[in-house]
């Protein structure tokens, strides 16, 4: 069940990331590997909170405000791509 939700979330988020990159002027050949890497990072099993669901909620929240721009969306995507579960901030 959890694996199915993860596959669904990945399917929903990669197109969303690619669309954001297109609007930001990032070529698809650069955006595709970047998006795949981000999805892999956010789907890591040690991520309890900073995961794909968290990114999705933040993007949905930004969209709901009507203040979404490609730059803001990319900031959300990258805000916690490097994750150290034993770091001082966790």
C-alpha cells in the first residue's frame, strides 16, 4: 500500500517538476536528471517529514496563494534536498 502511494506521488511530481523547469527556462535535458535525483532523495526511507508528500503540500499551498512563480516553486523543490537525519537541525 505504501509503495503504491509512493509510485503515485512520484508519477504526480516528476511532471510537476518538469513543468516548473520549463516555465523557468531550464532545458529538459538538464531538468530530467535533476528531477530524477530530487525524487530519489525525497523518497529515501529515512525521510520521515521532508519527503515527497511534504514537497507536494508546500507546492499546493503556494498554488493556493496565487503567488506561485517558477523561482518560488524551485525553491520549494530544493529547500531540503540534502538531508542529514542526524544533523543538529533535525
